[in-house]
C-alpha cells in the first residue's frame, strides 16, 4: 500500500491531504500560528485528522504535566537508560486515549520515535540518506513500513510517502497521523508566510539507527518504489540546478547595480574635481 501525505497549505494554516493509492481519503491539520508562551504550552494545541467528509478520526492531546517532568532533567537517559520527550496522546472519535507518540532516547546516538497503538508498539528509526529523510517502521524485529520525506521543498509544502506492507494495511490511518505529528515537531515552520521559497538539502545521519535501514526494502516490496525514488532524486536535482541559476542571476544583478553605483560615484567625483 502506498499512502501519500501532501501538505496543501502552509500560509496561515498547516493543512494536509492524505491519499491512499492515489485517492484522497483523509485530511489533517496541525498548528501554524507561532505562540511565545512559557513551558512549551503552545503544544496544547492539537493536530487533527478527519475523513473527507469532516468526520473526526484522531486528535492529539499533550499531557502537560508529564512532559514538564520528563523535560525537567536534561539527558535523563544517562541516569535511567531512557528518556521520553515530545509525548502526545492519541484520542479517538470518542475522545478516548487509544495510542501515544513520543521520542525515546536510550543512549548517545541511540534514539527513535515510538508509536503505541492499542496493544502494539512500533519503533520508528529516523535516518537521513542524502536527498530524503526516512523513517523505518518496525513491529518487533520486522520492518512493516517506511516513511520517506523528500528534502527538496517549495513554499514550505512538505510531502511524505508511506510504503506499508499490505498485511498491515489497517495501520494506514494511525501511521498517517504519526506523519502529521512528526511534521508538526520538525517542519511546522510556525508563523512563516512565504511565496516563491524553495529549498533543497542533502543530509546523512550516522547513529545506531543506521543498522535498521535497508536501502532496498522499498524497491524489493513495492513495484512503484523505484519510480517514486527516481522522481524524488530528479526533482531534487532540478531544484538544485534552478537554485544555482537563480543565485548566478542574483549575483550578476548585484554586480550590475554596484557597477552603476561605482560609475555614478566616479562621474560625481570627476565633476567635483573640475
């Protein structure tokens, strides 16, 4: 199963469309407005996910006191062997807790995101592999999904590809909602309103997580995997070339302006010396 999570609004609202095998099935929203409040109280604002008719699927809730206690001791993992941060409960349609998202650190260069959903616990290993940031999702010792985020972005509109094994297709909703949580924690760009902004980066991670990354997992399990990954690389290369051209044009324009200023200054100086 292929799930595409595409951000459609980034100015004054963070809105996402979630497509399953090409068909829009869910919508999601995350906080956009930047609030300068103490103790990270802005995190009380929820992320929400609905179907296309507006019926609520999930929403997040921030356990304020628990997070404050966890954050009170920096590098808690050095003393206890683990440290939970960015804890968010997942509430269902009845506002009952049905799951939880958080970031777990077990040691130096040893951290992961964790999804608790009902009795199941999923480990999400975060690895940057050049032009994409990948989250390898494991249930016990078996990889069941991979989330791919291209690092080339226009106008702060992020995109994610969720490759999910068919036998776990019933998890598409909670994993898609996890992507919204992940974006809100890492790429929210809160308070930014942009037009014409483009950015492309290359990033590599080196940690204990790297051993959980199988570069062939997507292409071995999904027919469309090769095409999608090639498209991501092609788009990144094109954006890189466009940005280079734009930079050269900007430099030439600045040189032209400075040339005019210099010539004007010389003319004025010559007149004054007459």
